[in-house]
C-alpha cells in the first residue's frame, strides 16, 4: 500500500490513521483512526482504489477547526 501524508486524528490526536475502503463497498473510501475508531468523510470513486484513497486522505486533511486553551 502506498504511503499517504495524513494529519493526526482530531479527536484523540493519534497518528495511527489509514485510508481504507468502506466495509462492504467497492466505491466508497474513508480514513480510519485505529486509535479511537473515528473515521473521516466518505469519498466516492468508481475508477480506482488509488484515486479513491487519495481523495479520502485529502478530505481527512481538510479541516477548519480551531482549538483554544483558556
């Protein structure tokens, strides 16, 4: 499997994340955190696994969250 540069999990901050196919599907892809079980948004692709996993990683890395520690 190719290496993908992914951000850590926004919930548990684990770096143990991986792109994967949605269970039972051949066209939906997402990123799964093996630390806490969170998964990212679904990316749909009919053409190839590589393109689908790359799309899922891009969605996982796209965040507009800010954290403040008061």
